[in-house]
């Protein structure tokens, strides 16, 4: 519970907000892509990065909603640099279109914030016939990252600045099936909405660790970290009306609010304390420990190889 949160080594705690953890930071000259910027944590991350003069690309599946959020941000921050681009992470074709359009814009890319997510829906397949949570939360972000890596490397080289990839994971990675069910990814009969959500969030952690291994091997000035944002009342519970109602009722006492929920993302994306830190798992704007699967290099490598095969055109 955030109300009892103590400050960690970073000097921040569960009650710190996204504005608290970025106070005094100047993001001028940085460009960020934030997925799922139309709601909850992604929307607040967009606002706070824009407040710090970062040029934010809102990568969203509902561009109408994206444009209306952009207008609201501009009313409060008239000099904000915010653009809206269409991205449906549950479609590999849409991810490819987005990346091609972004690359052809010639913009640099310093920060990639893989935030969008769906939680515990009934069994559904994506447009590519892959279980929806694995497809949206992991595979779409995996392909997006792959396609944008060259732009991030070039930007970090030209600007002589570290680029950062931030995967918004969850403590729910502890509820994954035993590791990742590679053989049963799309099997409806063994599907558990919560375990499959946990599995996709475990994949977010392993993805950041495996990216780190590649960056270190190739001497690339990029980092990749994963994080748990806290428990926050957002639209994430849209598939669970009863729980959602209870959360609305008790949430204000026990859950983080959205400015607190976006804090760890903004901290990992912008804070100088995180310079050079890669392959870590953060919580409440401090380094934390994932479970043993989240540290399993062999599992991370297997996930990487299988993901590469699954996104191959
Ligand atoms: N809230 C929590 O307590 C909590 C706890 C741990 C981890 N997290 C993680 O935090 C992240 C953000 O969640 P949130 O709480 O802010 O939830 P949210 O309010 O439901 O926001 C999720 C965002 O993801 C977008 N999205 C969903 N499917 C997409 C797709 N196929 N393509 C593109 N965008 C898509 C949604 O777009 P639409 O607006 O179009 O639906 C929305 O903008 C998620 O990764 C979640 O797993 C949240």
C-alpha cells in the first residue's frame, strides 16, 4: 500500500508521483514513443514527458481518442510536442506499418516505452492467430522494438546519448504458468486468463534482460529495463466488471493513483540515476527483484528465439 511506502535507495517511494521523480529534468531534444498512450499509465507518462519537453509520439490503436488526449495536453502545456500515430499491437502488420511510417519520418528515437497492455480477457486470438495477451503485451512489443533498434542505435550514436527501452511489466509475472508455455501458447483448453497475463508480463522482463545481453555484446549505448508500476485503478480491469467496481470503491484508499502509477516508468525513462543501468526490474522507482523465472537466462534466450520465429514475415 502506497500510504505506508518507505523511501528506497533512489530517494523515492511508492507515493512519489511521475512529476516528483522527474523534477528538474530537462528532456529537450529527446524523442519518445509511448505505446498505449490513450489511457491510465501511458496517458500520464505522455503528459509528464511532454511537460519536460520530450517530443512524444503516442502510439495508439484509437487515433481519435489519441487526438483528443493530445488536445487536452496542449491546453495545459501549450508548447508540448506530441504526435499521434496508429499502432495496433495485436496485429504484426500494424506494427510493421507503424515502424515503417516512423522510420520514414526521419525522426530520432531516444526512448521506447512499451506500455500498452490487456489484462486477463477471455480466451481470444489476435489477428495473427496468437493468444491475445501474449500477442499484445509481448510479441507486438518485441517486433516493434526489433524494427526500431537501428533508429535507436543511430540516434544514440549521433547524439552521443544513451537510448532507453522501458517495458511496463507487472508483479503478476509471479502468476505465470511454470515459466512460459511455449508448446501451449494458443491452446484454449489450458488457458487461464490470469496465468496467461502473468506469462506475458514475465516475457516483458525476460525481453528487457535479453536485449541487455545483446546491447552489451555489441557495445551499444542502449539500455532496457522492466518495471512494475504498482496497483492502480485504470481501465485495465475492463474485462472484470465486479472487481473493477470494488476497485473503484476501495481503490482510493489502497491503490496508487495514476500520477503515482506513472512514476516508475518516468523514473526509468528519464532519471540520471538510471544511466547505464540495464536488465533490471524496478518497482516504486527503485531496483527490485523479479522471481527466478524472471532471472532465467536460458528461458530468456528461448523466448527470444521463439519470438523471432513467430514475428518472421
Ligand atoms: N493498472 C495496474 O494496476 C497495473 C499493474 C501492473 C502492470 N500494469 C501494466 O501497465 C500497463 C498500462 O496499463 P494501464 O493500467 O494504464 O491500463 P489501461 O488504462 O487499460 O491502458 C492500457 C493501454 O493499452 C492500450 N492497448 C490495449 N491493447 C492494445 C493494442 N492491441 N494495441 C495498442 N494499444 C493497446 C489501450 O488502448 P485503448 O485505450 O484503445 O484500449 C490503453 O491505451 C500495462 O502493460 C499493464 O499490464 C498495470
